[in-house]
C-alpha cells in the first residue's frame, strides 16, 4: 500500500520538484500540493493523505496552526514538519502542535523519506537528541498508534494479534512498541503498558 502525501509550502515550483523526487520512492505517492495556509485543510480533506509534509516557515508563519487544525479534523493524517533549524524548542513546539516528524531543511533525501515513512506508521520520528526528557505527569509524547499498541498489549495481545487488529505490519508494531518502551523507560512491552496504565495514558 502506498503512502499518500500532501506537500505544503510557499512555492509551487519547489513543491512540484518535491513531488517529482518523492513520487514512487519507498512507496510514497504525492497526491496533492498546497501553497497557502487556507489551502492546506481543503487539500487534506480532498486527497485524504497518510502524511502531510509541511514547511515550518511557510504560509505566513501559520504552519504550526495548520498542523493542529489538520490533526484536529483528520487525526489519521500524520504531520511532518520541515524546519530551518531543528532545536529542542522547535521540536517541542512541533510536537505540541501535533506533528510526529521533524526534519531540518538541510537533511538529505534519505532522512526525509525515513521521517515520512515513520510518521505514516504513527511513530514519533525525531532525532532522539532533540527530545527533552519528559516531566512527571507529561503525556510522554506517546503517539496515537503507540497508545493503541500499548492498550492492546495490556490486554495480553500478541504482536501478530495487534498487527491484525490495527491493520499494521508486525514489523511496524515492533517499531511502535520499541519507541514506547524507550519513552516510558520500560523493561519490555508489558512493563511499558503497565507504566502507561499507571500514568493514565491508556
């Protein structure tokens, strides 16, 4: 199954070049473009992408607002943000706005593709060095998919059963589980599910 992508930014020519480069790479399929803030949500509604790739400094500085709006109306659409400089504060703001992926504009194509694929799978895909340690009581940056996996894990489901329930590949379930274990500091997937339950995240 292809990963459907809508790309949003200020310049039509740049977006078309992006689309040409990404199309067909690792199953990516650019299905729509948006060059204004007002065009982003309609583009997502029309094309139903798996991922929205959004330029942080585009659309009059409204990219974070666009990310929040898209996640609010279309929670199954992951958002990846391209930023001028990836710093912990930038990542904090992006994640708070609902983005699952943050990639600097200086990144090479393989890093961008990895980010898009990760976001499509529901994974928080950010350089771990840019993530601040969560404070007590924080939501611990669990993605929707990670929460789903842990909830099913807490119920005793196997990786195969979780994959079938969520329509994911077993490898994707393992990746989501590993990410959740790392974020929660669990010893294994069942320990992570226990921690998430005790923190009121499930």
